[in-house]
C-alpha cells in the first residue's frame, strides 16, 4: 500500500478506531446505495476499487477537497464488535441465480457490474444466502473478496476478535442436548433439626389437615401402607391422597416421652433442661424405673432390627449419638453401629468388654498416605516403626526411674523434678487423646459385636449424666417404626408466605418449615410428596445436628456391597428403602442444600 500524506509509516492505528471507521463506512455505503464498482481517478491503481468494509473515507479525497469531512471517531462509541480484520466479504447482485460472475476475483465489477447495480448484504444475511445457494445450486458459488491485509500493520491487535460470531449448526446441536436428569439424591444419615422448603407455589395444602385426613395418615403410618401419589397434581388442596401422605411423613416414634421436656437434641442442650422439673434427680426409685423401661425399649429395638422389621434407630445420649442400621442398609451385609463423638475412656471401656471396633476416618487417612508413598518410603517407614516400637518396649520394661538414669550418672537427679507416671502415660497416648470429641473419633462396630454393644450401653453407668440439668435422664431413642414403650410423635409443620427481592422488584415466595428430630426416611418421604405437589420445583435448606454429621462415613467393603438383602417388611416406602440401601458417599459433610428444578435434583454438602 502506498504511503499516504500526513501519516507516519510506523503509525499504529488503534483497533477501536479501525472498527468504528469500517462500521461508519459500511453504513454510509448502504444508505447511499452502495459504493461504486469503479474507483475514483484520484485513488491510484494500488487501492482496490470495491472496498465495502473500508475503515473510512479515503485520505486523498480529504486533501483534494472532494472528500467527506472527518468526524470524531469517539463521538458515539457503542457496541462496535465486528468480524475479524481478514474476514471474507461476499457481494451479490440482484440476479444471483442467473450468473455468479458479477464480481471479479480482482475486486472490480467490470461491465456486468455497470449493468446490474451491486448491493452489500449484512453479514448474517450473507451467510444465510450462501447456505441457500449451496443447497439449491451446488455448482454455483459466490466469489469471495477479502480486504487488503496491508491496511493493518499490527495483526496482534485483532487476535482476540478472530472467533466466529455465529456457531455452526453442528455446534448448536451439541450444546442443545440437555444434561441427564438426576431423579434421586444420596442418603443423609445425619439427624436434622429443621427443614425449610421454598417454592413459587403455595404450601397451603400441607397445613391444617382435616380430622379424617390426619386419622388416615396416622393409620397408614402405623400399618406401613402407602398410597400412590399422581405424578402431576393440578390442585394439591383437593388431593386427599397428598394431604394424608404428608401427615404420614411427619410421624416418628420416641422413648422416653415427657411432655414438658424436649428430648432432642441432647448434646449441648443444658439450657433447654435448666429450670425444668426433674423429679428423678432426687428420687432413686424413679430413676431406676426409668432406666429399666429404657433397657426394655432398647432391647426391643435391637430385636426388631435383627429381624429387619425396623430399618434403623438412634440412641441420643448427652455425650454421644449412636446409629444402629439393619443388614442391607448403606451397602453393608451385616448389622452396623456408629458412635460419635467418642473419648479415649469410652473406647477403652468398649475394649475391656470385648467389643471390636474400627476408626473408619483414621483408616481412610492411613490408606491414602500409604497409596501416595513409594515402596522405598514404605520400607523406610516400616524400619522406623520397628525401631520405635523396640525403643518403646525397652522403655516399658524399665522401672519408673529407668528413663532418667542418665540424671543419676550426672549427679543432678535431686535438682531436676521428674514427671510422674500419669504424665508419662498421657504423653505416650497423646495421639489417641487428641481424637476425643472430634469427627475422627467416630467408631464403627460390625456384626455380632453390635449385640455386645447393646449390653454395654445398658450396663454402662456413665451413659446417664450423674450431675447437671440432665442428671438421671436416660438417652433418647428415635426410630421410624413402633417398638415397645415408644410414643408416637409428629414433626411440626408451618407454612409462611414471604417476599424476596429480585432484579425487577419483589417476588412472592412460599415457604414450609418442618422442625423436630428429622430422620433420613422423613427427609426422603417429604421430598417425595413435594415433588408432584410443587410441580417439580422447590429448594430446601437443611439444618443438621452437627455431632451427627459424621454418621455419613463410608463403611462399605467390596464384598459386602455385592450382596442384596430384602427389607420389604420394615415399614418404609420402597423408594426410600432403595435410597437407604446405597453406600454412603457424603463422608463427613451432610446435605446443606437440596434443589429440585424440572424434576431433577441438585445438592450441596
């Protein structure tokens, strides 16, 4: 390109100004009927005659007086995103079907361009026109005309703009495929204290049941019967099956039952017991009566669990929470029990009674370390462990002063105070003591040792608080099915309509709050009812009793997962049983949020 007057050869034009000039020149060319096919005589032979995307008026015109007056390129900067600098431009004549030679490869229209005036189409219309021509007349293709590459001295300015504006039909077909719908979410074995459902549709059908609906729901729960809920419900307020099923979802069984005391949660709940009437604290006979009734209820629960007539139950003490699961749940072929949190004293007492247990989280951490280390490191660690074990054995074989014999040799044994035996023992066992009251202290008991654990809990004196606001009160037993000495309780449900702020203003949002000891089967039953009632869309905030969050720990082995055990007689819905049979995948993190959108679940833990 020839050098133009008034500009330095090393001048770098900004990309924004070039785009503005091309856009302005293109708009002026379209409004004036398009540029002429033959260039002006003052341009010279080096400048192309047809330039539909020229950055602006030619510089020679402004100097000779015949050009258009320049405008400030920054006067009206809008969305000036355009195609790349080297984009090909297609120019069509009004008679494209008859001849495709109206545009010459050299950029001049020739004689045919004078007979039929040319017109420049927008970029999208040109693409559509090109596709139509390629389909209708495959042999005739429009001649492409590209802009002069010498206009842009710095091509790096346009590297970011070289992405195509329109996607190909194949790319659009791939992105239009919807992701697979997730119709189920993982089982959460932790206890919940509160559920908050929100939706754009009202929950008025879920509260204030009729007497017949409440009675029907209680009867269905006691008998373990479930009615079929339609997949789509037009008016939930008139659906008797839905209202009865919702009342059935709220029921659970508890022992002991004291109307003036809330017996869940028990860990860190001293304030709720302060100032309450506790006559068993002073009456020893009443305390023994409560414990004997509690022992009978716990034995009844374990018998139902062993016969697979009760799927699971919880033991909520003031110190820990225990979860007993029947064989076949969470991918285990045997009865399993999880205790959390535990202390070193409790674990030592369980060992003394012959209860074999494992620490799943510590084993997982140890396995991950072993897998990440090399064979050489493993051998080195093994030698160091043997050396340390031999050294510790020698220290144990020595007497109390054997570890400090070097003080006697130096003659300063009387000037330095030696630690006592208790401090030495605690120092040696500091790793096990550090686990106390932490999630890593969760204990897993399998098989027949769970029966020994039941006897241990019945005879353990430290299971009941000896002082404080919970003194003399037995642990709380929670189960989804009836057992001896149990009382039928119901979760509390309350519906509230609120307004939430959105972009355009405020929007009405309906909420349903459910409070109480919410067990895994209750959560699944509630979501199963709300799914058709809210037309496949709602959100849930789950408030977990934090000491029980670690109950989602994975305890399944590969051999156990291959066996399938029937649990049809446990009184739960078949879909709920199927969810609880899957191995736990949440780990130490329980479900925090649960969303249902277009009948597909998403969750956050």
